[in-house]
């Protein structure tokens, strides 16, 4: 990791205003223990230099997802989409929404990705995952209904006993 960081910093010295060089530094920093925040600073500087650098937003998203910072990952992807419409970024946002259990938003993002590129495999796979998840949840609901014992509900309606 230290060698990667040294190489990334060398690239940055040679190309100080290059967002891809800053992205490399961000990747290397985020791999260090306690380096997530420093890596995010490098990614943010890269985004300021070029908000349309898709490599930066994808690497930032990967680091955030890996560190279970899903809301921040969604925000980074949304920020990019405000500047540039992208099939792959919509699909990746769908993936993040799935992890956040925001299934309606995930569905919308996968559909938007496929509207831009009907052949995008990641969006197709995301939709398949959603369908599988919905079928599993539906099957679980059916099992709950089938396994429910209605006789327990009758106890609430039992007639009280009257003593003379």
C-alpha cells in the first residue's frame, strides 16, 4: 500500500491538476488504516477539478460502499448525475439503493439506466436481483399467511363467563 501511495503521489507531483492523479492518491489513502477521511479529501479535490470524471466518482463510491457509508455513496452518485447523465452511474446508484433497502428508488435507477442503454448488463442484473428479492418476500408473506393459526384470534372474542 505504501508503494502504491508513493507512486500515486509521484503522479500527482507530475500532474498536480489532474483529477485522475488525485483519484489514485484517494484510492491509496483510503486503503490505509484510518485513511478513509484523507482519501475522501483527495476524491473531493478531484471532483472539484473535474465534476465529470467518472473514475473519481466510481472509486469514491467503491470506497464508501466498502466502508458501509451508503448514504454518502448515494450522495456522491447523485452529485455526479446532476452534472452528467450516465447509464452506469444510474445502475450503480440502483445498487446502492438496494443496499439501503430503498427498493422503489433502486427500481427507478435501473429503469433509467436501461432507458439510456438497453444493453447495460449491470442494470439488467440489478433488476433481476430486485425481482428475486420481491419473489422471496412474496413467498415469505404467503408462508406467514399459510402458517397462521386463526384459532388464536378467536380467544379475543370468547364470551365472558357470568357468575350468578
